[in-house]
C-alpha cells in the first residue's frame, strides 16, 4: 500500500462538480492499493499516518501528530500511485490491486484511521473521476509504503 500524505489547511474532493468530502486543517492522503496488500498493512499505515509528527508545535518544530492537533483527514483512492515507470514512457499498472481487492482495503484503511482517534475522516468515491482542491501547508508532503514499515 502506498500513500502520499500532504499536510493541508483545507482540502476537498468533487465528483461531477459536487463536493463529496472536505476537511480543514489536517491531511490529504492519496492511497494506492497494490495487488498483494492486506489488512495488516492497511492497519500499519493508518497507525503510522495518525501518529506521524508533521505538524508544528509552539516553537515551529514538527513535533505534533494528527491526533495532537485534532486534525482531519481526506482519503482518496489513487491506483496510479502503483504505476511502475521504470521502463518505457507509459506507466505499467500491473501491480495495482484490482477493484475487488482495492476497494475493501481502502474502506478498511478508512475505518482504521477512525479507530486511531481521528475525529473526522472524509473520503472520495472509489473509482470515480475526482477533482481535488487543496492548500498544501508548508508544503509538507510525505511518501509512505507499507512494505517499508517495520512488520512484527
């Protein structure tokens, strides 16, 4: 599972011109599910994101987590994160999880974010053509891959 995390002042997602999810101060998470991902990896990633200290404290140091600031999260499914661009000029998406695997893991990840104590977790519409609007704060952008996290 791959995630691109952006610290935002606000973010929203629209489908057919209608806002389907919106958050204020917190994170925008673009989530790519790979074919061999599982619930354990989704849970690991949710915990890591909720506790990642990337928000500024009173001394302007990145010392606070999403939980510490009562931040909000907008989670967007994004299979293109699983694209392999090592060869040729067109991404290869063979490692991306098919919708039968990816959608349940996307929904599971969202539940796990809520279980981490995140008060507001919004989402887009899986598989839809979505338009995102955000104000990146910092900018702070982090890339995480569940397979690179410590597994126990």
